[in-house]
């Protein structure tokens, strides 16, 4: 896993850099994340806000309420539509990156699947990840 990595949107209008290893990596299967990704889950890379820098571009934000009542602010490129990051109102010390926005997503290794109670029946989760029916 790299100590220094970068990423951005599909068209290159938004670019970011991180200067430390992620705090956490995991897959969220809640319906909001399914809708936001257009897929079975959101592959999340959690990084410290102190180690994250938005280098270029200004994302468009969409806010919604999480099941616990706090705001989830999702950022995407207003040119190509790529999801890039998420700010979870329950924890302002981290930024959550979409793994597909990484320049090299091959090192993404999720440790946990959350909201498995909402997982799609056709989604075959890796047997080695910890499974949680809701937010742990």
C-alpha cells in the first residue's frame, strides 16, 4: 500500500493527493451508496483530512441524511459525473475517497463489508472480509 498516492475524476478536471496510508478501506452496501455508485457497493478509502489535498478543480456536492441523522456530502465532477469523494458529517477528521477514483486502484484491499443487510443477492462478497449487517 502506498504512503503517497493520487487520484481524480475520469476527465481530469478534479485531482487530489494523499500523503499517508489510508486509515481504513471497506465496502458499503447501503442503498444510498449503491445509488451513488450505480453498482453493488461503494469501495471506500478513508484518509485523514490532514493528509488529503484537493489539487485541482471544484467538485459539485450532493448532500443527504444518513440513517443516524448526520449529513453525507458526496462530491462528483460536474463535467464527467465521476464520483470522487465523500465527507461523512459524523467524522470531520477524515475524507472518504471512491476507490475507482485512485490513479492505481489495484492496491485497494477492503477489510470489511458493511450494510450487508442491503447487499444485492447477485453481489458475491469476498469470503475473507468481515461482514456487518449495519454500521458497526
